C-alpha cells in the first residue's frame, strides 16, 4: 500500500510548541544567545578543520542592541551564518536542527560543545516578538539574505546587504498587554540579569553598549554620561577548571555569591566525570542549615546546566531527600536545553547522574567522618536530623545508605559516636547495642535502668531527638547486632544462675505482684520483679515496641491517635522496700495498695511523665511522713 505523509498545521504546531515547551518568556534570549554561540563554535571548528589556527575566540563576540524608539532588540553574532538554503531549511522547518546535523557530522571531535539539537529554540522569539527579522551571511559567501516572519503565517526571504559573515536577529517586540510588559526587554538591567542567570558561561563575550556616568574632569559636582561596550557574561565556568587551578577562596566566593550564603561552605565536592554520563559537578555542604531548612518552604535541588547554559534553577530530581541540604550545580553536555520539567524526570542521563551524585555525596561524608571529625560533627549538628529522618522514612528503604552516617551520644565516650565505632568497642559477651531515650543527656544519665549497664561497663547510646528511637526501630540491627532499649524486654545481663534465682523469686512472690497490679488497675499491664535495677526501688519498662518516649512524641503529633505504651512496673527485689511490701501483704492490704500507688507515681516521675493526681500523691506521701 502506498504510504502517505502526515500533514501538519504549522500554525498550530508553532503555537503548541512555544506554549508548551517554555514557561518563562525570558528564555527567548537564552535560546537566541545559545544559537549565536553555536554558530560561532561552528565557524571556529570549521576553521580548525581547515587548518587555520589563528582565529581568536574572543574576537567572535555576540552583540546585543536595545532600541527603545523602535522597540527592537537585536542579537548579532560573527558565526558561520546561513546560506539561502540553510535559512529555508533551518528556520523554515520547525523542529529541524542544523546544529544536530553538525554534531553528527563531527561526532568524534573532542571539545565540541554545540548546545542546540532540537530545532525549536529559535521560535521562542515569537513569545515576545510580533516580527522577527534575520539577516545572515554564510561564511565564505558573498551574498546575504533577509528572512522575515510574523510567526505562524509564514516567512519571506530576500537578498540583502550585509558586510560580514554571521547572523543578526532583530525582534520587534509585541505590544504590551495587561499581563505582559514587553518593554522590560528594552531595559539594560533586565537584559543583564537574564544573561547572568542563563548565559553567564557562554564562552564568547556577550557585549552590550551601556550608559555610564562619570565626573567631569576639573569640575566639582558635574557629571557626564558616556557609553561603554560592556561584556555581560563571565564566560569561564569555574566548575570547568580543574581543582588545582582553584583556591579555597575561589570556591568560597563562588558559593557565597551564587547561592546567597553569607558563610563559606563546610565542604566542597568538585569533580568532572566521564563514563555512561559525562558531566561536571560542583557541590557544597553549607556550614549552617538555612533558617527554613526543616520546613515545607525549603526547596531542594541543584542547578542544572547543559554546556554552561542554565536549564533549571532547582532540579530536585538530582538529590534524594535525605541529602536535600546539598547545594551546587551539575553541567552536562548530554542534556538538551529545551527539555521540559516533565521530560527531565524520565531522562536516563539524569537518572545516572543522580545515582552517581548520591554515591559521591555519601562517600565524601564518610571520608569526612573518618578524616575530619570536627567538621563532620558540625555537619551532623546541622543536618543529622535530616539523615535520621532519611533512615526512618520510606520504611527504612535507605538504611543501608545512611546507617554509617548517623551519630549518637555515647555514655562511655561522652561524645557523639558512630554505630561502627560502638560495635568495634562491644565486649565479647555483649549481646546487644544498648540505647536509652529521653529528653536530654542529663535526664537519661539519671534513669535508674542505666545503673546496672554502667556497672558492667557497657556503652549505651543516648537518644534525645524525637525521631531517634523511630529510626533505631526501623534499623533493628547494625552489623548483625540487635538494638536493645534499656527499658524494654530482657537486657540479657544475667548469668544462667541468676536467671534461675530470679525466676524462682518471681514465682514465690506471684501473689504480691498480682495484688499490686490489681490495685493499679489498667495503669500498668503488669507488676514484675526487675532485672535491670541496682539501687533504685522501681522503674517503668514497656512491652510491645512502643516506648514511653515514643508515646510522648506520638501524642504531640497533630494527628494524635492516642497511642499508648504498654507499661510494666518493675520492683527491685534487692531494695529494702521489697521486704516491706512482702510483709504488708499479710498484715495490711490497704497499706500495700497505697504503697503501690506511690511507687508507680515515683516511676512516672522518673520517666518524666506527668502524674494523674498530684494532690492524691502529695497526701499519700504526707500520710507516711506523719
Ligand atoms: P537548535 O538550536 O536546537 O538546533 P533552533 O530552532 O534554535 O534549534 O535553530 C534551528 C537551526 O537554525 C539551528 O540548528 C541552526 O542550524 C540554525 N540557526 C539558528 N540560529 C542561527 C545563527 N545565529 N547562526 C547560524 N545558524 C543558526
């Protein structure tokens, strides 16, 4: 069967394309400057190819002219220019890219940095212009042509005069509307800021005549204006330089300038990568968390460049949430300029880059932890909470990546330690990684449950942030060693003999514990003989995975579901109070009941929990005193 060609309504395609690809008008300038830069590159490479070496890149400046009277903006390059055919083919055919062809033809050339390849950037001019005039003369030709178009209705081409090779594009700006002020693009400051934002690292100078004022010589208080041809871009992207060419100061200034921080970064990660993705990156870890870091307002992301041209200010796909504190940029020649946000998400290159970045950030942090402890602790003070959230989030999906980056306060070292360090110090017979949670280190220090562990010289991790215990529960184990709360379950501290002895004691005093539990009704699940106390008479422990600290955290949440820890009141059989309780059992059940209440309330106080009836407690204590 005969194959037919699709017909397309060029007007609609043009509309569709312009309006769906770009969200900001201002990027028309980025597109046209990128084209000018490509044209200059082509001239330069062709010259090299033909054996000429004398061409200086700086002589290929891109000029911008603003004319307020005519409401025009002109962009001129001294690049390869376009022949009659090329004007027809490249500007007359939507989605046709001469640059892509050029790239293909010169595939194996090193250092080729052509930006364009989609063949649509040029048309973004119609977002701001009602008429676009292109005057171009191909290098080596003696004829110049003028291409002109009002957009979708088509274009005209005619021969015209032009002295040098290259292209001059004049935009006749649209009339202002209620929503859009196109006059903006006739203002120096606006053009400067757009160029700084998107095209700062174009490697040809972008020049514009700007008005300046100066003192008239010899005269007080008299000023005159004059015109200066200013270069608007800084041209050399500092991330393309090798780190040996850069000083700490270069990095610091660049960071503070570019990312609006008034403090220098804590750490710089700068490298260029080749492989299944080719890119340069310069990443920074800030010294301090931004004031809004732990709020919804904070937006993560890295700047994304394609060949030095900014594609996106904050590309969030480049960073996992748990490294959202990282600032910086990625520049890759593998990415296309006019790719939309939605397309980027599925970009294979971008995925490879983000996976690499994640690994790199992690390994840099680990090496900082090993070799630059002081700075790592500074880092952890600011961003440790984020890492711990990362451990906990997504059901612990990222625990492998993050478990070596967390630090907790250690009872024996009295400083922050990593899990690896803890495990390396574990005693031979020690079964668990012990932890205790509480409001502050000082408060945990006073918990009665900790005494026995300290006696045995076991290290205990002190968990003081709300998220800590949740993160530990998700981790469950580190290096095959199970985590154990000092307030839950069997701590594994007794010898076989002690175990037998305690089991017998528990059995012998079963009635006492039952009586006490009954008097405390549903306040506790059980009253039991303690194996975790040394000098204190009582403590609370829990069963079932929700600790007292977790209960506190959950109850503060806006969507509090009234989750309760299952509490157990533990009694120290080696404390004199124990014998007293035993004796009361036969003589005075009423008194035993009072004692149970008092002991339970004491245990609540020790845990930092509020007591249900402070007046009753006070009365009960007074009664004992008199
Ligand atoms: P792209 O740059 O993605 O290829 P454009 O629509 O911006 O797409 O441009 C289409 C083609 O027009 C370019 O590929 C290039 O061949 C040609 N072109 C555009 N601007 C210029 C210029 N200033 N000088 C020479 N050729 C140009």
